[in-house]
């Protein structure tokens, strides 16, 4: 049975949705003012895998994601570029969706823009004012954190600690507590604005999410996801808003947070200027390589990005490709056989246990590679039948419904000309005879013809030299 680490209880819990097999999943979407980077991709690939895995387990998942299409960063960037804020945010929303499509992140059922939910935002602010959880000052309407006794239950911060927090907390003169956050911001002269009972303005950062989730899911739902940087103040603020409006708790049954994609240990981010956009990554590498890279680490742990690691991952993916190629080219008449039933059982058990343990994808992928190593040695001895090959391929296809890096977007291997294959055999013979000079000469000849040999434990691998 699936166990998930719940950031709210800080422990692993058995996953049971609120109602039967229905799972309402909400993940914080991007603020669209620039191209998305591979740090964003990490979070969205993880939740795409999670949604697809839950679907395969028979859950009816409704995956909702917001798009922050109005906020300070968007207004600032639009001013800098001399463009209308809406043109800028629509442009980067389109680019974001293109990137997600390229990465096969396609499990989101509904993308909801903040600006399409102003009515819902106003309704929430009205209710918070009425219940005395909010107050108005000169520049907007604020949430009073001292009124909510559960403040800090997600992030572990107290009201006093929120006073010290300096990051991403709205600055304003006249706030009752330093940690109070903005619900409705009055707009300055040249800023985008919407009409409200309190004057022209726009939503604060946190309120769009609860306005959107209340509309589609109601005040309580199953899973809320996002990167761990959002735990405080963003997700803490969401809990304050929704639970004080509805009086029902918990707003969310399971809180899941992804670890950061880092560069030399530091979070990849726009502000640190250490980012690689998804677009740039895909100019050099395939989308499946990014999925493989991301899913090879547990979703809660940090992953450090470097070209070196990506190259190693590329080699591993090629090993997987070779394996599939070999399984697919088995002939029906191969007769020699060794039973693989117990191996398959063992691998499937390991795989499933890993996935059910808080989506331990590195362990699950480890089980797949264990299968590759064991079956490769059978293949080398010609001891695998066509039907056994089919069985393994079936398992891999099932797994790839949520991984999307095994078959999806895989290029068919280029056929190696017979002439090259013969030369490789001659080189193998020379190597066996320890005639290194001849072996090297043959390697050079092969290279001149546009192919390279890689000596692996399972024998030589030939591939065309990439231009
Ligand atoms: P933002 O547009 O900055 O609000 O980010 C959108 C989503 O991407 C949020 O869930 C962030 O937590 C996540 N995110 C941003 N940077 C990274 C990173 N370096 N690693 C993992 N997730 C990230």
C-alpha cells in the first residue's frame, strides 16, 4: 500500500484519499514572466509522474494547476521591456506550456489563471474581513496571523519567528504583525487593476491558489504539491486563508514538497543567475534524458545538475536503449532457455515496493537496471526466448506509462552496416589474442568510417559518431 511523506505531519502515512478513489491534486504553477528553467521542470516532472502513477493504480485523479499571470515580477518585467503586462504573461504562459508538452508533462487536467478568478479572490477576501481575520490599511488588505491559532503548523514557524522572516513577506507600513501577508493590493496609477468593494487593486500572491482550489475542489482536498521553497510563507498562508474561511481542517490531507535542483549546491534560480532554461537544455539533449535525470533521484532530495552528470545519465540511457533493441530483435525460433520467472517476480516486487514507499524512483530504477544486467548476461549466452523478451518489454512498457523515459521519444537505433560489424568482430578476435596493436588499428579504421566502439562488460557497443 502506498505510503507518502506528508510535510504536514512530518512522517510517512498510508495514502487514503478523502473520498474513495477520487484524488484532487493541486500543484502551484509558475509565475509567467520569463522562460522556465530545469529547476521548475524538476518539480513538474515529479508531479506528472505522481499523477500518472496514481492513475495507473486506479485512482481518478483531477490535477489542477494555477498560472500566476499577475504579480510584481510580471509588472516590473513588462515595464522594463516596455510591453503590456498581459502580452508578457500570455507569451511566457505559452512558452511554459510548450516546454511542458516537450517534456511530456501532460497530466494536468486544468490550468487556471489567477486573473480569471478575481471574483473568487474578492469573495474570499470579503469572508476573511467579515470573520475578522483581515484588516485594511492604506496600501491593501492584510491577513492578521495572530488571529489564526494553527499558524505555523506546516512550516514549523511560530508567529514570532514569522516576525523575523525577511524573505518573500509583503513589506508595508501599518501592518499589525510583521508576518501579516497581503490579500488584496491597491494598485498604483499605472498598474493593472480590478474593481473591488475596497477600490481598484489586484490579488496578493497567496490568495489566488485558495480561490482557485475552493472553486474546483471545495475547502478540502487530497494532495497539494510544490517545491520546498513554497512551504513558507506561501503554503502556510494558504492554510491560514482557507481554514479560517471554512472553519474546516485540514485544507489538504497530504502536502508533498520537492527538493531543489541545485548547481554546485545552490538552488537553481533566476535571481542567482545559475539557471539553464528548459529550452536551452532541449537544444542539446532529449526530453527523456531530463525525465530520466530527474526521476533518478528521490523527489524530496536535492539533485545537483552538471554537464558531467548529464553525460553519465546519457550513457545509462543508451544502455537501456541497447537492452530494448536486443529484446525487440529476438527471433521466435530461439530455443535455448533459462527460466526467468523468479527473476521477474523479484524485480517487479522490488520495483513496486520502492514506488509504494513514497515514490522511491531511484530504487525502482535500480531494480530495472538489475534486470538489465541479469538478462544481458542471458542474452550474451543466447539463453533468452522471444516470449521471455516480450514479457520483459511488457513490464517496461507498463513502467513507462508514468516514467516516460524508456520508450517515449526513443530513437530507433541506426542500423550498423555489416562491414563495420565484421571489423568489430575482427577487433574482438585481436583483443582475445592480446594483439593490442591490431585491435587499435581496427578501432581507428572504424572511427574513420564514422563509428565508435565502447567496450562494456557486456561486449563492444558500436554507435555512429555524433557530428
Ligand atoms: P515559481 O515560478 O518560482 O513560483 O516556481 C514554480 C515552481 O517551481 C514552484 O513549485 C517552485 O518551488 C519550483 N521551483 C523553482 N525553482 C526550483 C528548483 N531549483 N528546484 C526545484 N523546484 C523549483
